[in-house]
């Protein structure tokens, strides 16, 4: 075995050619397989996870992590209670072709309100160099929104418009918009209505203490 110092080109295919000649001047040639030199880690990537979860089910996806020299070999996926931690869940063999992962029933302890998690992804190329990315904070929301009063209005004409400010001020829509007017809002609830084709409703704002209302 000989140590041979060669000038190799980074990111390109390098093929080693060996020529052996005997004393009778007969020569044999042998070629190595292609070797790509990679001295850089994969490019930066991003991890996308939900902002809130309500059960032990977490679905995250990722993008980026491009390695044009040797390619991505594998990913690792970790869930921790601290940024960069893996004290809740760890998987070290996520396939290179993957771009999303669903983890269910992670951790031992039950979820607690306002508990915080972080996801850490590492991408490894085929020479073992890696790049790390972190998710944003993931919070636990275990309670549904607190409902406000919902009422039916007897006539669509009772819903105020900006053209009539006096009507707007006393409309069920405006009365129920105030969270403090629970009794007054409930008093606007209709017993019967004038339309056979339209139902008009008004409601007090619903309250969400741990996350926010989306729809």
C-alpha cells in the first residue's frame, strides 16, 4: 500500500487511473470508481411545525438542506422541551427522500397546558457533515374556546348599517359585540322571525385563553 498525494477537485468526479508495467514492457491499466470530494455541509434548511397542538400528535415538514456535492444521506428528528433538545423524542434514521414526519404518542408524561416543545432537524450528507435547523416554539392548548351568547334576530333590518349610526348603536350586532353585555345580548334573542328564507344571528365574542380563534 502506498500513500499517494493527489490534487482532487471539490464537487467534481475524480477517477484514479493506475498503470502497471512489467520488465517486458507489458502494461495493465486499472481505473477506480468515481469519487466526489465534499468538504462542505448541506445547505441551510427550514423546519415547519404547527404553532399549537392539543394532543400527542405532531406533524412537521422541512425544506432546503440541499447538498450538490455528495447528496443527503439521512436526517435526524428530535422533539425537546428546550431548543436543540431531544428529551421527548428522537429518530436518527429519517430517509433522505422524506420531507415530512408525523410523530404520535411522543413522550411519557401527559400534555400540560402552555407546555412548550421544539423540533430539531439535522441533515447529514454522504461524508458525514451536517446542518441543523430548529422549529419555532410549539405550544400546547388543551381547552376549547369559551363560548359567548349566540342569538337569532327577528328581522334582517334589525342589523345596523354604517349609513344609520343611531340604528347601529342599538342593534343586536352592536350590543352583542360587547363582552360585558351578556344579559342585554340574550334579551335580543328572537322568539319568532319574519323571513322564511333567511336566518340572521348575532353573538358575543368567543374567548380563547391559550391560543387564538382561527375561524
